[in-house]
C-alpha cells in the first residue's frame, strides 16, 4: 500500500510526506496512529515507525488537511 511506503519515507524525508500521508490515510479510512502502525507493520514486518514518523502521522491525522492547500504545520 502506498500509505505504508509514505510512512517509511517520512522517517527520512520528514514533513515533505505530510500532505501525502494525510490524503492517503483519509482514503484508506485510517483515523488513528494505531491503524497506521498496523498497516506499516503489515508491509514492513519487524520494523516500527520512528518517533519522527509517528509525530508527522499524528499531525496529519488530526490536521483536517485533506482537500486543502496550505503550508506545513510546525511540530515544535
């Protein structure tokens, strides 16, 4: 699944993956970090999301970003 690939990419590419994660999570019906982690682990057994990827994913899931064009939110 493309969402799993984007979650993997977020570990290195950071916020550049924010928009894609938000849109793909919405399309897949993912509403929690636990659901996102299950999808990720299904495609990458034995691997886990990094804290950075978890923060980006949590922000994407709660952002209401889908369908909007906006800048990246700050994770400070």
